[in-house]
């Protein structure tokens, strides 16, 4: 990693509308105000005189569940002229690895441009063609390095810089808290759209904090970045403290419970087991043909903090093992403060390999893209236990935590 470009960061980044302190002794539950709510309350002064395009999806909602595009389009104080959709699309209809393409939004008539799998100059050309002056980003993240919206943020920041556009990030809570970073750090040679830069698997940051990190550490040239922070959020808060409606940020992220386990159990995408896609509890249900109760028993014997495992049987309606009844485990988190999703995911990989003779990695070694190196795969194949695997990334995680600390905006 490069050292922080402090001088560039200071001149290129303005934290707009600084947060007011929460009144002493006030009830905090439901008092959170998102970046968008604070922008609107200020009369969109930050966007005055600008043609505005917004990168968003179904999660861009107010507390009363109105979509911010509809709100902005109806408000004469802001000139919204374009929408940019990420993976799954602006309206969220596409499955993983898909998007909605270019169309005009029936509700507002606004042109919707597709950003998915676009980066660099091609994405800059999309911003140029749209005619906007300022690109705004407002999408709910899930807290994991391989959740692609943070790399849409990264790509859009880079493209805005190339196109000479201002870039404004509106903050939303990290649904699984911002207490700490956990898991392996990406090695640059494994960069992909599920991880562009060396950050931890569970980054423990909000999107504005990530935007500042990207601008200060990774982008070849900083974008003209402005951010609007939340008020009423603490790093220890889970999503239910926000008082916000949960809108699935992608089709297989139906609840905040899914986000809680996702940074660990998404690793099963890199195996021949089902990660629960095609069920009502994706990433909480894991399994395959031939798996029985021995897996849940082995996982429970580890005594992992905050979690228990139930022997489970299910039939996915799509994805791996579509229409087949398979066995596996369901994850039940009973103490989310004690629960470590990444360590739990590693422990489940280790026990699955020991309990089921059919265990295998995807032939394309997708697990290496998800974990950020070959280390997790090769150490598990060599017979390492979960604690040994986790110990292998502690030095690089400590280095990332030191860099991360410079960009944190909330207590």
C-alpha cells in the first residue's frame, strides 16, 4: 500500500455538512439521519446549480420508504438529470452477475445508465455522455470486501476524476457495525470486481470512510470528493439501531441477518457446496448432496463464540443443486456482539472438508478471489485448523487496521 497522500487528500476532500452531536442522554434508537436526509434538509445546497446524476439502487430510500430518486426528481431545488445503476440494476431486478442495461425510468422519465462491469475510460465516457456535472453515490453496503457496490463506488470515483466531474458520497450505516476490520487482506495480484484493492474481508467501514480511503491510498489521482455524513450512528450499532427500513441491497441479501453472516459464508461460493442461493435464508443455509448431521456436530464441537449450527435439509429453487434435496447446516447467531463471521466461515470450510468426502473447491479457484490470495485454500488443503488459518493473516490485517484508522469518521 502507498502511504497516505495527506496534502492531496486535504485539498481534494471536503466533508460536507459536518454532523451535529447527539444530545446528551437522548434516546438514540431511530434517531439516525442518513447522508441523503441531511443533504435534503440543507436544501440540496451542495448541489446548487449542478446537473446531478446519482449512482443508486433500491436501497436509496428515506425513513418513510420513498426512493430518493423520486424525492429528488419532484424537488425543484435540485436538478437531477440521470441515474446510474450498479450490479443488479437501479430497480434491483437482476440476479448476481447481471444488470438492467440502459433504459428510461418509467416513474420519472430519467435516463438510467448501466455501470456494471464498466470502469476507467469507458465509464468516464458514460458520465460524459450523460451531461452531468456532479455524480452522487448513495447505496447501502453489506460490509464485506467482495460485495461489489463498494467497487462500483471505487470505479465511479476513478471515472469521475477522468471525466472531470465532482463526486459526492452520501453515507449510510455499515449494517454489521464498524467496530473493527476482520479477515484476510487482498493481495493485489488477485484483484477483481470482488476486490480491487488491499482491504480486509470484513472492512468495518461506511461508504464515506471507504471513499476517503480510496481517494487517499489507492486512486492514481484523487477525485474532487465531497461527503455528507450521518448523525446518530455509532460504530457499535447494528442495522436495527438505525430506524431505517431494510431494503434488500441485492436479491440474495434479504435481511440484516444475511449481512451478519455474509462476510464469512460467502466463501462457500468458492466451493462445490450450496451457499443457500435459491432458499429463503441464503448464506445462512449451506449444504450439498451427501452431507449429513456430522457437519453440524463437528462445527458445534468447536465452541465458536456467539453461534450454533443446526443440521438442516433444503431444496434450492435455483443455483447449485436446483430442485434437489440436500443436507447441511443452518447458522444461528445467538450473540452477535461475540460472533466473528470470518472466523466462523473458515471454521465451516475446515469442518465441511473433514465431515464430507465430496468437498471440493470450484475449478476456477474462485475462493482465491474471495479471500484475496491462495493462502486460505492451500492451508486448508494442507490440513490446517481454523485457528491456524486465521493466524496466517494477522500481520497484514494489523497493517490494514493502522491505515484504516486514519479514515474513520465516527466513534
